[in-house]
């Protein structure tokens, strides 16, 4: 029977080889990329959902349909741009047109006059679209 009071012979400490450390490093990088991309998509999806809700409320059409919706700019001063198709409602004529919703809510939301409700003239809307949507990276 071994004597429990005697010191145990310790093996020298061994560090993992470079080959053994590589998968751990790659796993760390993969996790950073995954979480980095997830955060980006997460704030954008929330911004898009908020923009669509604002446009539906403004048009008075909870079933309005959206297409080619994109976020341009950054999470503080960007905007959501896209196309909306609305049914005629009491507050709108209905139809299809473009919209812009600013993330900071400093202006708008703007809906192209062709949809039936607008707070700005077509020329003003076209300028805002060209500057804040297309100029910031919107691709149709």
C-alpha cells in the first residue's frame, strides 16, 4: 500500500504544441466573427422592423407590403429606405412608392407622394432619396 504522506513525483509541466493550439485560436476567431456579424444584423433588423411599423401607421394600412428595404448609414444617423405598396385607406390614396425613415427620428418619415400621403413635395423627396439613400449606399 502506498504511503499517503510521501510526496508524489510530479511530471514536468508540458505546454501544448503549436498544432494543438491552432484549433483553439481558430475557434476563438470564428466566434468573434460570428458574434460580430450577429450584432450587425441584429440592430439592422430592429431598425427595419421599426421603419416598417412607422410607415404602416402613417399610411393607416397594417397590411402594407415592403420590398427592397435597406439600411444605409450607421446605427445612430442612418436611415431605412425601400419601396412600399399600400391599399387605399382613409388617410392614403394607396399605391406603390418609395419611403425613407430616419433612425434618429430627426425628420420624416417620408413617403413618396405617389402612395397618396406625403409631407414633402416630389422634388424634395427625390433630393432626400438621392442624398440619404442612394448616396449612402442603397442599391435597388
